[in-house]
């Protein structure tokens, strides 16, 4: 399964920037985009591991439960 690099903005659909077969390549690309200001304002560069770009976008849009605080 490929790794997908996205630009995410609040209240907007994620924008697919690139796909890679290895995490190392995806991570390098994401770090390069972050270092040159590839995510203006509150936008973020995110990496998702999924079978397709559509599945990765769906995973990005899902609301996640917060991590438990302390010893629960």
C-alpha cells in the first residue's frame, strides 16, 4: 500500500500532493514541504497509509477520539 502526502486546511477538503511506495520517501517529501513553508497558516502536511487516495482522504476526515489522559 502506498503512502499519501496531503495538505490539510481547516474546513476544506484535503489536497493530495504526492504518493510514495515507501515511508522514507514520503517522510522526506513531507519534511521538505514543511521546511519551505508548504503549509501556510493553520494548514498542515500529513502522511496517510492507505490502499487508495480516496481511502486516505476518508481516513483524514474521520473524527478521532482523544487519547486518554493519565493512567486510565
